[in-house]
């Protein structure tokens, strides 16, 4: 079995592909997997770290602006897309995959389009409640389109090839054990852990506010543990900004700042509260682990789909939603401390989050990909 998985730009388009790769290797140990993505995305760190080869293709997303600058950007994007499809065909000729799986993001467009033109089976995975532009452009010629929300199926027009599977979850998330994870990090029974991150690349506005919140935590000598992942963009300046705001991290070892949390499965399993964006892949992991969360949806995504993701979980009782415009440092700090103050409420939120967990998503996705391979052109 040969799979070519493409998607990137953010962790939300990469980790589902990694989960699919691992699941196929579990089912078929002889599976050969290659990935393709952007030279600038987080896939350049995550994919090689997982031991998979990564092919890079230069392509950029479209601008929504109709200004002269926006139109010029879109002209360049169109030119790059044409050349990228040509490069993708050469990569596919060499890889000879049985199926190409597109996990979203502009980086996946060229490879999936090339595969469709070459007659290779294609499967799209759309993890968000509102399908992205790439999914909409490629769905018509895909053999299967796998979605994680009923709303996405309706938007894409329904039909037999639009299948509700849920989001795939990495094997390490499935295997994570809360007690073992907490013991690994030296957490006692009464200790509380907050895990926060704004995405693999970081979010400047929210990282600025988190720098202020970390400073407040230091000044207040909070008793809970807090680890924050800055993302690559804020790796250098966030600790400096936090220090300028009064954070004395050296004398507060319970508060940690790191670029990226590579042992995320154990960190999430050990957490009492997770503070993050509302990407669908992340929400899928939170639901499966039963972790309560404070979600700050990104307002800079297509059709505000992150808030719709978050509101679905909020309606089930599994999270609290804080809009970015309201997420000042003091508010962030107050929200975290308020949620941590009621352990029974946190327990209920975690239980409610599990109601939306897709426990069998990996198997469903596996079956649909196998169907696409077996029934292509039939």
C-alpha cells in the first residue's frame, strides 16, 4: 500500500495526516507513506520528526482583498499553482501512490489536483465545520470527502461521497494515560496544570496577551502549574515581553514557556485545563481525552469557522468560549483562575466533552480510503 498525504501550513492540517499514516501502518505494516507540503509550514518540523519523507512545493494562498496589492498577490498565486501542479505530477509519477489524501490548507491543492488529472484516487479530509476553499475546489472530482461535522456535509451538497467520519486522532492521544502522564511531570493529586498554545506558528496578538497573563501569574504567585507554547514566530520575543511586563520566570518554575510542546499527548492528558484556539483537530483530541478547555477562536480564518467549532463544544458543555477581542491579559488570567477554582465543574466539562468524541474515526477513515482505492473509475 502506497499513500501520498498532503496538507500543511498549520498543525491542524498536518496532525490528521500523521494520524492516518499511523493507522494504515497499524492495519498494513508494509504501507509506504510520503508527505507533501509547503516549505514554510509546520510540516517541515512535524513530518520528518515522525520519520516520514516530505516533498515541498511552493504555493501560496489566495488573498480576499480586491485592492491592487491583493489582485497582484492572487495573480502570483495562480501562476504558482499552475507550476506547482506540474511539479506535483512529477512527484506522483515517482511515488506511484495507490491514493492521494488531501488534509487541507493551500499546500494540498497542487498535489490533489495533479492526482485527479492523472487518474489517481483522491480522498479529502475536511476537519472544520465550514469547509475551506481548497476542499470546495477539489471536492467535485474527489472519490470521497470525509468530514467531521454534519454542517460541513450539508455545505458540500451531501450525497453518498460526502461521509461523516469525525477527526482522526493520533495513536499517542488514544494511548495517553492521565495518571501516568501526571506522574511523569511530577504532579501530585492536588496539583493543577494549565496547558496553553495558540497554534504551531503562534498568534502574535494572543501571544502578546499571554505574555501579560504570565506576568500576572508570576506577580500573583499562582499555585497551579502552567506551560505555554509560543509557536515558532514568538519563540524569542514572548519571554522578553513577559519579562518586561514583570514576569520572573526563573523564580517561578511552575510557569514554563517553550516553543513547541512535542509531548502534547501526555501534556493534554495531564492537564486540568487547556487554553487554546478552536481548530477541529485540536478539539477532537480534547474531546477524546475528556479535557475541559477555555477556547479563544481565531477570528482570522475563513468564515469564522473556529468560533463555530468552539460553539458546538460549548453547547455540549465541554468548554468556555472567550472571544479574542475580549481576551486581554487580566481577563485571561481571571478566566483561568475562575475555572480552576471549581474542580467539580472542570470534571463535568471534561465528561461533557467526551460526548462529542469520535472514538472510531480512524477506522471509518481507513474504510473510506480503501473504498476509494477499490472503486475508483468503477
